[in-house]
C-alpha cells in the first residue's frame, strides 16, 4: 500500500515539474534585432557625404549589441556607437575608390544584420594651360609664332603627369609647375608633331590625356644639305669600276669617269659616267660631269637628252639654285626643275618645267677657274620636284663643282 502511494507521488511530482517547465518556455520572447532605417547598402560620395542615412537606430531584446567592421584593417570608414545608435563617417576619397566595407550588427542570438558600405573615388582631373591645343613654332625652334612653349599642369593624380612627344625633334623640359619645350632647328619642309600629357595611364587605362599639336615652320636661307645629297666636289661614286679610263705615261695624270652616287640618270645621261677623275689631288679630281667625245675609250660619242638629277619634296615657296662651273662648259645643256620624279626632254622644257636656264659656255682663264650661275623657281603648293641637268653632248662636256639650293621666303 505504501509503495503504491510512493510511486504515484513520484509520477505526480515529475508531471508537475514538466508542466511548469513548459509553461516557462512559453513565456520567453524570441531574440529580435532590427536596424532602422533598413538598408543593405550605403554609398558615400567622394567628398564624404551620402544621400542615404548614415545614422542608424538599433532595436533588440538582447542585453548587448555591437557593430563588427570587415575588413578590420580598413581606415576610411569610422563607426561611432552612441546609446542605441551608430553613425558612419567618411573623409574625402582619393582618385582610387577605397575597399568595400561590410558592417555586421549582432545582438545575442538574434539574426545579424549586414550593411555594405562603399565610397566613390574622386574623379581625376587634368588641366593644361594655356588651353589652345595648336602651336606654331618658328624655324629656329625657340619661339612660338602662335600658342606657347611654356605650360602649367594641374592634376590630382597621386602619380603626377607624364609628357611625351611623337617626334625626336621636340625637346621637353619639366618645370615645378608643368613643362616647357623647344624644337630642333627646322627643315626645308614644314613638319608636325604632337605633345601628349597623360595621367593615370591615359584614356585607355581609365586616365586622362591632353594632346597639343605642334607645327614647325620650314627654314629659310640655304637648305642644300637638308635637301640634296652629294652636291659638291669631291663627288661620291658608285663602286670602284670606272665607266671609262684613259691611261697616260704618268699614272698620276690618268683620267676617267665613274657612276655618280645619289643622283638619278637615264641611260643617255649615265652612259659615259658622271664623276670625272682627273689628276690626283687636282680640282678636277672627282668632279661632276657629262661628256661625249669621239674617242676609243668613250662608251658613247653622243648624248641625247641625257639627264642627271635628284628628286625631293619642297613646301610652297620661292627658291633659287646656284651652280658653280669649273674650268669649262661647252655642252648644249640646261639646268632645270620640274614637278614630278623626272625631268622633261629639252624640247619639252618650256611647257613641262617650273623653270630652266641654259648652262653658260665658259672657258677658264688665268685667275678665273670657276663661273657661277643661278636660277629661280616658285612652288604654289607642297610638291615632289626634280632638279638637275638635261644635255645634248657631241664632242663637248661640262664640269660642275657645286650645286646649292636656297629658300628665299
């Protein structure tokens, strides 16, 4: 009897404890956490402001809450907790956006709340002044006819700026506030180049580029060395084999002729050679010539419309050519200039050349070994021109010591 009562009491007590325990669990609240205003992302402008809310209120039934910042090593975002709020602040951004930050708000066993925070980069800027992108430089290369040779550069790029030029004749110098430039002395032809100022690797790399367009005026005065090749005695030859050779009793007075270097000839003009080899060390040694004689050692006794010339480009302008004859000239020959890559025949000079003059007949006398003559011509536009000699020779010849070319204006 007593044992039955004990077992009943134990069962009753256990049931009562279980009922009380279930009753207590029903009375507990679920853990809650909310952040207001509710958002999953905050974007700061480059200046540290944001169109979105940056102060948040935390509501939770847990004893404590906190804001965890990841990555912990970031430095651009500050989180300040006050009471049941936290506030986000950011300084001014650089030209590269800072890394994204994740905020995780936690409170006990409540479900956490995450907010992604980013900041826009400060836009790159590049100011080059003066701003006129077109510069004209004089032929000497040391003055600007229009535009400027000195520039100020302003940029917020941490790596500064880079100045490059498209042509080697542009000389750049960096200054504390920007850069300056000059050009090498000009050529007979007007020439152009660009100067490029870049930051951040240029446009293709997401940076910025400013381009300046430079035009250098053509030089004036003598332009011989800039345009012509092999233009004075001793003239250069092609190879070592002469076109013809005359042996004399004294080898030092042997004479002959070679093909000329850097000049064009047609078959007639080059068949007897165009560099005369006279007595060793004399002024007739390696001098330009065109000749034809009825002699056994000559390849041709006559030359008809023989041509000897060079071809090159010139800008529009007024030009003059000066030629120095040495010792004598008796050939029916002409100094001529024409547009294109060839010279006209003698019969066509009047219609097809820019200008032509008869090479004067000259025979040297005592103290008078050279004779100089000249010719002018005008180009109305940039052109390819040919300049040289057209001759008919039969038992005659001419010798040229030097050719010079000048731009008058």
